[in-house]
C-alpha cells in the first residue's frame, strides 16, 4: 500500500488526508504546531493517524509521496531531506486534481484574488452551474473532491500553492497582477516570485484560456519573453471593454474592481455564460467582507475596511 504523508493539518492538509484515506492510501499527518480541534476531530472521524507539536522523521522519511502545506517553505530542513532522497513533494491542489474531471478556473495575482474568485463563483452559481469554491477560500479542493461532486471549481491560488504543482492544469487561468510580495520565500529575487505566478499557465494547451491584465508592467514584460500554449485573453483599460454594464453600474466600486470585473466577465464569456446572467451578477454581487469594504464617509474622508488583506499592496496597482 502506497504511503502518503501530509505535512501540515490546516484546511488543505486535512482535506488532502481525508481524500488520500478514501482512495486507499496509508496516510499519516504531521504538524509541528498544534492541530486545531475541528481538524483533529475530522482526522479522527476518518481514521487518519496524526501527530502534532513535532515532525517524527522516522514516520515521514519513509513516505512514497508527501503532500506539503503551502505554508512550509522549500528551505525547511525536513523538506530538504525529503528532496535529497528523491521523495516526490506535491501540493494539495495537485493531489486533489488527480481524482476529478471537473473544469478548473484558477485565479492568482498579488492583489484581488479573493474578490475576483468570489465574483466568478457567484456568476457561475447565478448561471445554475454545479460549482465549488476552493483554494485560499472555501473548503479545500481535496475535501470537496472527497465528499462532493462538482462539475466546476473556482480556485484562488497563491504562489505558495503553485510552487508544488506539476501535472495540474487550469482550464481557465487568470493572472491579475504581480507586485513584489513574499520575497523571503523566493531568495529575495523578484523573478523567482514572477516565475511562481506564471506557473498557473503550466500544461495549458490551445483549448485552455489564459486571461491576464495586459497593462501590468511585469506581466507585459514576461509575455514578451515567453511563448504560452493557451489561447490568450488580455484585458485592461486599453483593451476592448468586455463589460456588459457601465462602470457606474458595477456593484464593486473602484478602478481596481473594474479590472477584477473585466477578468471575471471574460472568464464567464469563455464558459458561455449568458450575457444577461453576467450583467445581473456584476450589478448584484455583494463583494467579500473586510476586503476594501466601504464603511462610511466622515468629514470628507472615505473609510474602507480592508482588515483581511494579506499584503501591503495598494489597490491602484491592480
């Protein structure tokens, strides 16, 4: 029986462990921190062996394959040992995709991922499609593949999640923007981070779609250097406007959200969603709580709740 070791028992790790157990693998979960009670209960209910507060090398280095939490850097000593002995190390997304034929709509970027992912999910739900929301939001893709049966998944992907994806393919890949971020994970080399973001196009063919902000200087520079296999869909203020509504009619306000709405609209168009559904969705989407959420105007100053932002990037860089 093939042995799968999962490193990290958060949302992605626990989901991967449940899916691996369901598929008949010998599964062990190890977390050097404290596994939260809900995930402990989930693992116990599914008969998955686990440890926390440490990494027992004798129980990990004998793995046939390791599923690594995105939060664990490739420079971690245990990861270095696994790599040195040739143990395959993959992401939860990579593992989960092996067990579903669902179409994958994947979104990455330094800013705007959650809003754009949520908007696309909303549009597809409004269109009546059987769709799941995964990645950095919603339940893990692996847990949904184990317990649900969606035809489509809309997935928010960080650069960390993209790092350990190899055979995975996005049917629709969206790259919103690239600004310096998480450089401590990339040897403080911006190009390494850029390369990680562009992994979202990995394995794409002409039948797949790559949607990207054409006016982002970093993306523009890279697109001039590389040859991609996907069908390209650039968007931006200098490109043909795909929106079926006026900018003032969008539920999401601000220049950055006009761009996010353009990306979502193109994705919906590629999927053949009716124009009326897209239009209505763009006008009624409520946005993501605590993400550039308008609060009030006091003495001429607009107060915005952005308490769940994950980096210090400014909205204007969308």
